[in-house]
C-alpha cells in the first residue's frame, strides 16, 4: 500500500485523475490507471518484490489499454529487473520519483473511448458509494 500511496500523491501533484484497481475489458485489473490533463491514459503496475515481478506475466496485456505503461516499486527492489520498454517510478509512501519515462503507444480511438468511459463510470460509482457510506455529500 505504501508504493500505491506514494504514487497517488505524485500523480495527484501532476494533476492526473487517478483510480486504483480498475477492471479492464480483458478481465485484467490495473493497479493504478490515470487520465492526464492532455487526455493520455497511463497504467501503473505496482511490484513490491522480485518474486512479485517474476510470477506476474499478465502485465504485457496492459499495453492494449493505455498510452503509456509504467512500473512502480520501492527502494528494496532492484530497478534493473524491470523492462526497458516500460516507464519506472520509485515510491516510498510519501511520494514517488520518475526514474524512466514510458514510451508512448497511442490507443486507437475506440479503445480510448471504452477505457475513458469505464474510468469515468467507475469513478462516479465509487464517489456515490463513498457518499452513501459517509451519510453525506463528499463534494462541496
């Protein structure tokens, strides 16, 4: 959770709209997905150990759902295990630093529309559920 929290802080500071754990049309679930101010879609896959990275072989599928794919990890994971063709963040729970920029691979328009609609509908539903749980409006 610390890696995720640090990433969320950095991405918020970068003015991204951020959602954790978004289910994708492929059935996979993105650890973090963001919409940039320019409308780019980023997916950040969080890895907290060497073993976590080695046993997870689903991350290449995420490329079909984003413009840029990144990994995020913490200081105790060697950075050289992550593929060079993905971006890389180092996070400590209080923030994060961009170590390597991700190459851009623009989504086709129909896929962009589908991911954006899923993002917005999920965000709206989560806000509504949070307001119901709190018993009051969260947005002022």
